[in-house]
C-alpha cells in the first residue's frame, strides 16, 4: 500500500513536470506567434479590422463588408424648394418660409443651383446622368418633418452608376500608396428635415425648422469596402472632391456631410450577412472607429453562437462603441408615391435634346455647360504634382488636403532657383508646421510664397547658412516688415566670405581640442561634427558648412 502511494506520488510529480514543460512551450509558441503577427502587420498593407479578424478567428475567416450612405448639404444660398436663406447657427426658426413650415396651399419651386450641383457631382464621379428624373414623397411622421413626408428621388434619381477612386497611405515611413475604388449606386436630390432639440431637465422638445428644406445630395455607395480605414479614406476623398467642385462645403462638424454606415460580416464567397446601420457619423476618424468596432462586435456575436440583429445603432465617441437605437427587423412602409406638385426633372445637352423654344434659358440645365465648369480634381492634382515637380506621393497628399497649400507651393516652386524638392520641405515642415501650431489657414500665413522664394534663393546662392535661413524665416513670420535680404544684412547673418578669417577660426578650434583631433585621426569621424559645431558657434552660424568641413578634414588629417 505504501509502495503504491509512493508510485502514485512519483507519477503525479512527473505529470506536473510535464505540464510545466508543455506550459512553457505553449507560452513560447504564443510569443512567437505574436511576433510573427506583429511583423506581418508592419510589413503587409491591410486593414486593422482584418488583422483582428485573423487573430480571433483564423479558421472561419470572417471578413467585414461596408457600404455607405452620405448626405451632402448642397452649397446654395437658398433651399431646395423655397427661397429661404441657408445659414449655419442662425437664430432658431429665423430662416423658414411658408413652404418650409408646410402651410396649406404652398407649392415647391425647384432650385436650379441644386440641380446643377447634383449634375456636376455626378459627372465628377463618372456617373450616368439621367436626362429625366422623378421626385417622390417618402412618408414618415416625426416632429421636425412638418409635412409628414420628405420630397426625394426614390424611383429615378438624377445620377446612377458612378465610381469613386480613393487613395491612402500605408506606413508613413515607406509612403506606400494604395488606390482602390467604390461603386456609386446613385445620387439623388432630397430635402433635409428640421432639428429637434431635447431639454431633458424640463422634459421638453423644441423644434427648429431652419434646416427644413435645405437641399441635400444623397450618395449611396455599394458595399465594396472591408474596414473603417477604407471607408474613412473614401469619405475624405469625396469631401475633397465636393470642396473642389464647390457643390458642398463638406464641413462635417457643422453637419454639411453626414455618413451612415451599413456594416456586416460574412465568409468570403458566401452571401452577405445581416447588416447593421450606424447613423449620423460626423467625423472620418469616428467613422473608422465605429466601423472597426462594429465588425469586431458582430464577429464576437457570431463566434459565441448568437445572431446579428438588423438594427440601427449610434456611435458613442466617448466609449468608442456603437449602441442600439432601434430595430429594423420589421419592414417600414414609407408609402412612396410620385410628388404631384413637381414635373419630371429634365436635363438637356446641346446636341441630343435641345431645350424647347418656349423654355426659360435661366431655368435650363445643360450637361455640356456644367461639364466645362469641372475643375482639376484631387486625384488628378496629386498625380500632376508628383509628375511635374518630382515630389513624393505623401507630400502630394499633404498639399492637396490643405486648402490653398498647393497654390502656395507652386508659386514657390516656380519662383525659386532652389528647386521644388527643397521648396517642398520648407512649405510642409516650416510654413504648414507653424500654421498648424497657431491654428491658421494658408491664406493667413505671415510669410508669403514670394518671401519664401527670396529666402530660398539666398540659401541656394550661398549667401546664408541653413541655420541662419531658419532665423530669417522666423523674423519674416514675426512680421518684421522687411525682405529676407534686408533681414540678413541688418542682423549680419551673411556667410563669412573672408577665407583667411575662416581658416584662422578653424585652426584655433583644432589647436584648442587636441583630444578630438586625436580621435578623428584614429578613425572616429563623428567627432568632426563636434568641431564643426564649435566653428559655427564662433561664427554665429554664418560659416558655410561645406567649407568648414573641408578645412577641418584637411587640418585633422
């Protein structure tokens, strides 16, 4: 009996040792896997959410599917169907016409500017413009929709079948640009609703109809994206396009661009899964976070044996999570019907269908005339900047993303003899860097492109050192009221031209630092930089670094 107990104890001890060994192996194996995953992440361009999916469920290979519905407020001084003014933060109910308030007997009058904006946007996105489109009533009842219906284009929208090309950078150091596309299903004109303001303390709701009737373009994108990063890049590109066209100011903080994201997950090759809709996201950064969170949430629900509900959710930016708003399991009947007070919307061109003789030319929209007004679009502008000036792709993104920075850079690049590759560094690092620090836009820059060009010419001609040029730039930024050449002369920042004086200073530095000289002669060339710094200190940054290095190298050899 004792021998049996001893043998059992020995077996248990052996088993424990084996368990310890296997546990260490498992931990080492997991650590190795984490290292491999981290290396794959840093070397392979992929969405963050795709990485999470592979880490959590490598066998099931669930992937995210994302489609967007974007409401862009048309840049027009008046509303879509009335003459009321459009203005952000106006006093409540101060910009409301009888039609906006849906008083009996009022009729809609279509705003030609809104039609032209929708046509121009459709052409810029390679859409097919329907020569004949129709207006419909979409019925639903809410306090800020006084008519009980919204005028929209449900049956035949103004534009269909377009494409949005967008690019984004993978890794700031590598500067790898990935270009993708998303299909535009349709662009439709519709009117906005009012705004409900809830006072929880008094349990009251106030209605502001200033926004009621404002013209919107709804852009419906097909589910061609797979993560938040792609969706955010697509929205940023669309924002730049709309701003370049002038059809929408694109200020998401003011609600001029609002995004609804339709998100689902599925196995590749199988039908799409049940989708959820995240409503009214007003930031590209929040859009990316909301989509990635929702993809991971749906994967966790499915992996735990649950079912994803067809529901509408909202994004809480404080917690970084989406929260339920209402379910969409039951099909909502909007009772669409043709708008009886608006005739079909006809768009003409000069060749195929000239406008009838009796038409008012001021109320006719011509495709040809609108197409001629389309400016250079962001994608084409980035390509031109790279081809024309030889700058890096990531620099072209920075120039195009900042309003007015492309024009600023091109003036500098044309006027300076230093070349565009030197100019781009000053424009992005110095000019844009200070603008960001002080919350200014490009048009408010204290240093004009002409002043920067003059400074770069002085630097290129060897009249100032790079450190002195920074001092001159700061003086220009502070509003010295003098040219770069005048500042150089008044502050005595010009390079030391006297070769004898420069030789004397360098020789003095060499003679007074024998240990450093010995280290340089022993092969430590880095010490030479210290001697150069001492020379620059004695010359107050006015010595030509190339000449100083040559003199020091000769004196220490």
